[in-house]
């Protein structure tokens, strides 16, 4: 999948999970309200990819890690979201399991 379509897909997924309109997301991310809906639409359709700084603001507004917006496959995207909500203990245990499996 092309980077622009990956970003757009993940952005739309996160926005819909947050139950936000395109305009509401853009305004929360500090994007000018007069171009808000059009800009988010362009990102979601892959017409444009935002600068990393804007992607970080969008991720913050959506309460997802910015890595989620760039995750190339569904498994990685799910892992990034689960990691964000995992406790420190769960993270250490997961790293131990993954490290043992990679050895």
C-alpha cells in the first residue's frame, strides 16, 4: 500500500473511532477551520500527506500514537494501539516474549 493511502486509511479509522467529523478533528489539531474539512478529506483520500508535525497534532487530537497513522498492516496498527494502553508490567512481559521468540 502506498504511504499516502496507509496514512489516509489509519486517519479515517482513528477519526471514526473517536466519533469526530473531519472538521472537528482538524479544529482540535489546530488546522484553520475554514479549510479544516477539505484538508482532512485530502489526507484521508491520499491526495496529500501532512508534514510530520501536522501528523503528530492529528494523532494527539485523536489520542493515538503517531506510529498508528503510519502502520503499514493491520496487525502492526493493532499492536501499536494495544501497546499505548498496556501497563508497564505488560509491556515488559510482551518484550520478554518477543525477544525470546526472536532469539
